[in-house]
C-alpha cells in the first residue's frame, strides 16, 4: 500500500521545566497572566506531525510519500528523512520562508505549553495531490494531518473528488476552524485519529454526537494516554488496546505521531485493527523513551518483544508479517 502523509514539517525546540506549571498559576491573577520558566534542558530536534509520522513508517520498512512545505533551511532535514525511508520529492521548498518551528516546554508532570510558528507551512495549500499521485504512480491512502487549514481542506477535497481513501487527524487545528470546515475534514474519512480531549472538542466543533461521527467515518482511533487506544467502528463493539506498561518517559511529544505511524504501517500490511493498535502502542512506547520526536530507532526484535510482553505470544505471531519488512 502506497501512503502519502500530508501535514507539517518543522524543527522542534523541546525544553524541560523541573517544576510544575500548576504551581505558577495564581487563580486570582489569571486576568494578568505572565509566566516565565527557568528550564534545565533544551533539545533542538527534527519534527512536524507529518514528518514524524512518515519517519516512523519509514523505520518500519514502508516508503511513505511526505507532502508538505519547508524553507530553504531544510536540506539536511530532507536528507535525514530520505535516509530513513521517506520519499521527500513531493516536499515544496519555499524561498524566503523558514521551516516551521515548534517550541514546547514540559514540566515534571508531563504537562506541556507549546507554540507553533507555521513559516513555510502556509504555502502547503498550493500543493496538488494530483501531481503527487502522477509522480509516484498511484496512492492508496492519504493521511491528512495537522497543517495549514487551507491545505487540509484542499487535500481532503482532492481526495473526495478523485476517490482517494483518506485518514483524518485534525488535532490542534480543530479550534481554529469553523463548524462547516471541521465537518468537511471528517466526513468520509476511512480512519479518524484523535486523543480524548480532541474527541470531545470534535463533537463540540461539529455539533455531531460521537455516534454520528462514527457513522461518517470508517474507524475511529482515540488515544487514552497511559490507558492505551480506544478503537471504535459503527455497528461494532468498541475495544481498548492497553498501552505498553512500565515505560520510562523521557519526552512525550512524539508518542502520538509514532502511534499513528505504527497503526498505518500495520494496516498497510494487512493487520487487523487490534493488531494495528498494538503495534502503534509498541512504537509509541519507544518514542516515549527517546528525546525528540524522531529519536527512536526501532528494530523488529525489540518491537516483537514489547508486543509479546504486553499482549502475548499469539499477537506476536500476527505481527511478524508487519515487522518482516523492516530493514
């Protein structure tokens, strides 16, 4: 299965605050909020949701096509992605604009405060998926992850018009779009990805109940943090795949993207929904134990070991075909 991953490509500035954000918030002074944190660690890493997902899929042996916009400062980043199995020939380089920047501070409770500067990402709406399809000789699924809102809408419309199956991951962009646009991003998606907070926000933003959303998408994956992943499908009993236990969290930022990469890679190789969620959780656990969103380096043996320990030997047997394609 050939998968195109659309969305942001960015540089991450990840900082650690050795305290609790909650201790800095004074309820009677929220109207004059001004916060400053002395951090004890700074990591400058490669990031961006689409790039992170594509990286994870590449490490699992797929060759995803990355679709997004970057600045002229991204040459080394593109080489890195290409070295790890990602097709970057459909990435748009925008002269005069920097590659997007994500700045995030995480406290000891793993709560985060972040800001995203789009930079070159604002030109992503000029990219045509039809040109990508023609270049690679066909696409079987398009992952539409957080991006410039106009680009997300354009790529969703192109998928509908050309009959391309697509997955929707509206994420943080839900809050910045109107009801009609959010409904447009979801309707007809083969797969929908959210976390618990986004699932609630999605219902509020669309005006649709959870049941109505399920009637309009194929499968809904909702991440539950340490509790794992909820998998729902209209007319079928939902189920939860537990997260990998006893993970030593170093940096939580890349876990969501690694999980999506694992799920999509498994589905591309014919895994069941449960098996896909299990592999996604295993890959996410590796990301949690690494600094940066692309700091993990999975291998078939370690992933199989994590799946075996969490879900049993029978699950490993079903996962073998998925891991067989890893380099």
